[in-house]
C-alpha cells in the first residue's frame, strides 16, 4: 500500500435546508500520507481540518472527489479496526468510569477479556489515570477526559492514529505526553495524522505538514524543509569566555558581515521547568485527586510489521535504546520512593528526572537542545558558507568555523575537541 | 456479536446509572401495593370484580408506563449519542451502523424483559393473593375461579346472512327514487351512489337490530356452534349478555327467562334456567353445564321476553349483546401470553423510537412517536367510526392510513385477561406477524436506511 491516506479533489460543501450552498468547508483537497509518517494538518479555526478528518472517518460524506483510508473507502468496518481516533473533544459516556470506558471500547474491537484487562492497565498507567480509574468521567476535568480519550484511541493498537486537536485542554504534562506518544508511535512505525492549530505541537512531532486555509491546501512539505533558514548558520557550544567570543566574532567577521552575528545566553523553556517541578512533587508523593504523569508508552502498542527499510531499522534501534532508559528509569524511581537517599541515589534521581523529561527525537532540529539541563550556550548565526549537513539530519554546520574554533580552543585550554557524538548527545 | 452485546450492555448500564429502574420499581410498588391495595380494601363489591379491576388497572398501567418509558429511552439513547457526538467514537470503531442499532434494540429488549418481568411477577403475585383473601363465601371463590382465573374462548351466535335481503330492499328503494326524478339522477350518478351506500348501511343496521330484538311475550333463538371446551365431561360454559330496552322498566330491571339444549329446545325441549331479575345495560354472565353442549359443539339458547316485563322490548346489541364463553386453558398460560403481547408491543415501540431518533432530534422524535403510539391505541375506535360514518372515499383513504398504523387496540390483551378470556396463541401469532414482522420490520428498514446513509457529523466552519 503506497498511501495510508489518500484524497483527490476532496470537496465538502455544506448546504442549508433548501439545498443552497452555504459553505465550502473543504475545497479540492489532495492528500497523500505515506505509511509510518507523522503528518500534521495545520490551519486556523474553520479551515477545514476537522471536516477533512470526519470525511476520512466516514462521519461526513464528500460532496465531490474521493478519499481512501488504508486502501479502502472511509468508514469500512475492517478499516476502522486498524484506526484509532481521538476527536476534537473526548465524546465519552459520562456515566462510565475510566476503566469501564476502556472495557466498552475494547469490546467494540472484540478484544478478549484478558487482553482488554492487560491493555487497560497499561493504558491507564500510560495516561496517568490509574488512581482515578473508578471515578465516573462526568467528574473528570477536561484534561483528564482528553487523556482517557487518548487511551480509547489506542486500545486497539492502531496502525493509523487520527488525532484531532489532541492537546486541546491539556495541561503541560498531558501535552508533553501526547507529543512524546506521537513521536514514539511514529518511531514504532505507526502512521499518525494530527490536526491542530497549535503550531508548536505540530512542529515538535510531525515529519510532514500541510497548512489549510479556506478548505484549501496552502503549503505542504517536510517540517525541516519548510522551516530551515538556509541562509543562516547557528552554532551552539558550552560556556565561552569573552575573549573566545571576540575571537569567534573576528573569524566570522572575516567570513561574512559581522552585523549579523549575535551572541546570546540561552535559557530553559518554561515547559521543561514546569515538568521538572511536577516530577519532583510526584516523587515526593504529594497527594492529588487529578491525573499524574504517566509511565512510558504502553508495551502492547506494537511496531508496524511492514517496516523493513533502512530508516525504519535505525528508528527501531533508537526506540530500543529509549525503552531501556525508560525501564531502568522506572526501576530507579521505585527505589527512590522506598529507600533513603544517598549521594549516588541522588544522582540516579537526577538522571530519573532527566529521563522522564528527556525524550526529544534526534531528527528534530528546531529547538533541539530544549531538553538539555539549563546551561549557558552561545548562539552564533553566520552566513551560509561551506555548509555541511549533520548525519542526524540536523542543522547545517559551517565546517571551517568549527575547525577554527576547535583549533583555537585546543591551543588555549589544552582540552580534547568535542566529537560529533557529543554534539549529538547534547542536542538529543 | 461482541460489539452488539457491548452496546446493549452499555445502554443497560446507562439506564441503571440514571436510576430509571429504581424510579420504575418505586412507582410500580407504590401504585400497585400501597394505593390500590388500600383502595381495594375500602371498596365494597364482588370479589371477582375487584380482581378484574385490579388486573385491568395494573396491567394497563404497566403496559402504558413501559410504553412511554420505551419511547423515551429508545429515542434518547440514539438522539443523545448523536447530539453529544459519542457516536463518533463508536461508529469509527469496527461497528457497522446496523450492529449499532441491533445493540440498542438488544439493550432495550433486555431492559424491557427485566422491567416487564418484575411487574409481571408482582401483578401475578398480588392477583393470586387477592384470590385467596378477598372471597368470603364458597360461591365467590367459585365465581373467581370460573370467571377470572381462567382462559375462556368466546363465540358469537350464528346469524343468518342478510346481504341479499338488504340489497333487494335497497335496490327497490333506489329504483323508486330514480323513477320519481329520472333526469336529476341520470345527471348525478354520484348522488345515486351515495344514496345506495346510505341505504345499505341503514338497512343493515335495521335488520340486524330486528334480528336481535325481542318483543314482549316473544322469544328469540340463538345458535352457537364450534364450541370446544377443554373438559367435555364437567365444568361449565357461560352465556354473557347485555340488554338495551325501549322504554324504561321499573327500577331499570327486567326478568330474563332462558331455555337451552344441544338441539333446538323449541322443537326438542331443553333445560330451563331459573328466571332472574337483572339490571339492563349491564353485562351479566350465567353458567351452563358443559354437558348441554352437543358432541359436535352446538348449543341452542332460547330467550323469552317475559310478559312480566310490562311491554318492554328488549334488544341484544351487536358484539356485546350475546356471546358464549367456554374454558380452553388456565390462568398462568393466559397471563404469560398477556405479558408476551405487551412485550411485543414494547419491541415495536423500541424499533419505532430508534428509527425516529436516528434521523430526528429528541423532541421531534418523541412527538412523532407519541402521535403514532396514541393513534395506534385508538385505531380500533377510529376504524369503527370510519366504517360506520364515513363515505367510501374517506373510508378508503383514512382506512389505508389507519391500516398502516400499529393497531395496539386490536392486539391489547388486557381486556381479554380481565374478563377471563383467552389470549389466544393465534392472537399472539397475528401480533407477531402484523405488528412486529411487517409493520415493525418496515419501520426498522426505513430507520436503518436513513441512519445508514445519513451524515453523523455536521460541518462546522
């Protein structure tokens, strides 16, 4: 199957009671979403994102054009068995509690009782609702219902996940979890269609995006391609002395117009700081009646079987590495909660916190070091010249500038030069 | 099948959590036991009449309350799923729309089974309790056993075919009229047609009345056939009658004299029944030993209008005036079939409610379903009125519409069991075929097609 989702000339016109055309919600939309892709659909309110999703799910019928999902017409029962859908609001039964809700949706997929229980336990842990799983959803906050909505979308271990405004109404923890999950699922070979008007969310997780306006596709492409400033270069490093900065400026000035050189001390993002504080509170077992930070992605969410190409193998290895971190992290967290804290344990606890927060994939260049511990960094934009692309698909680096810096630093501080991998780690 | 069961189960959980079941049980217990028990205790009258009233009241109340409940729940469950968009997360799972509807119907069936079952047990228990506590004499106990806790079949007397007689009279009258104004009637054939219809109607009524009317000092012979009592050796068959009179007799009572036998008593002699002075316009019943029925199932009954009635002409109205009842089964089977027929009605209403809720908003769907339901309840009266009063065109149009409607009055078992009459398997079968399979099936098909091809979401831009 070449495309998981494909539309051609998809048009949806809303007519009034008398059949008069009132609104063209989607206008001749062509979409081609490949397997294992995390695809973002962006657009302002009323741009046709949700309408497109509803057509893809068979909840609306196209006025013109056609759509195929997993090779079938939208709404086919067999196709639906492979889809997970999180609507723009979690439309769930308020009289059921979280566990009953997941049992209900599990039954719709024909899952056996044992399998349902296993998946539900895992999903409730994942979305951090295990402690409130017996409360009716009618008593949940909006963010908590979004979490259980997400869990129901994953109960069938879907091949295609369709998320409509997934982070709407979620607190920063939930937002981060959803983004982590989408990234993780993408790395496991799932196809994700994510629709949002929150640009940062889409930017953080999507491989490709399209931007809709007035029901029409205005732009489409890989996030890297659309967002890269190909006429600038950004260099990051550890703390530098003023002299070193001056020398760098001199070197850059010799290469390009020094008016464009800026040196800044970066700061951490509020999101990271917030998550750090909450994680500490959770480790300290502060009581809460709300949701807590969930565990890692549920084990039952399988990898796509078709992924045999090289890129997928690399992704598999990356995910495997992360799973090891997550599993060791969980074990360490339990230790922290049950024993007195020594220095070594304190160090392990710090690692735990970092691991709980750190999940940024290697392939995303934008704000790529946002998960690193807060430290001073030097940012030096330069003119594009002699640029080389990093292996990890990250930002373009001026080789000559790096060489100069390394040579100069060696001479001054007698320290070994940083290799590529250390750079990768810092960015990852 | 799992998704169907899951949806059904979810509906039942919803109803339980909404406390509907609790409210229903409290209402039923209150109305049956507290209110009616108290009313019965304070009411003086025949024990069997009390039990008849109890059965009629409680079963009708149960059937109507559950009917309304079914209409509301069946519409709410689907209309609310659509309005609150919970249906988005169901129909995007591997659940076809037909399975979604089947799940809802299954849920309603189980729910009604529970509610109706509970009510049925309660009503049966209370009725049997009344049977033990209310009669004060052996005669009352016998009456209760023979008139209430029994399943009796009814036969009407054989009446001569009057069609030819009516037509001859009508044609003679029409010819005479045309002869009086030949030009007028030649140019107005519709008037002739209407005149003929009116004459047929009037003369039919007149001749039937004449056949069922007894002048003072005269007798009338009734012939019942096809009587097949359960026990041909012992027990009774029952004559049930009601009388209209010309002129008001003293204290509105007349003396009734009966002679009966397996052959025409006027020719072969028969058994006299002790004359009784009984109120007119009231339904009366008296037993006849089953041995008076011939082995072929015939019974002849002669009624004599006594000269003591002082010139009062007595008429036995059509339908309720004269019938014979005989035992064909027990109360338990009859009660079960009664509950079954109520259950079939609830099944029909479930289908109607779901079909309406599948394409209308909740208030509109409720209005629609209630109109259908109430027209169905009164369909018998409407059809009779049309038959008696309306012209041919009105009759054909309105009659067709009424025939399409569910005829709940035709398939209402309560009047049968209340009078100790059998709710026959044939009636249950007809209810199943006409009400459920044909009419319910058509409504279900229409509802499914609309639901299958409608957009469940709305375009919001």
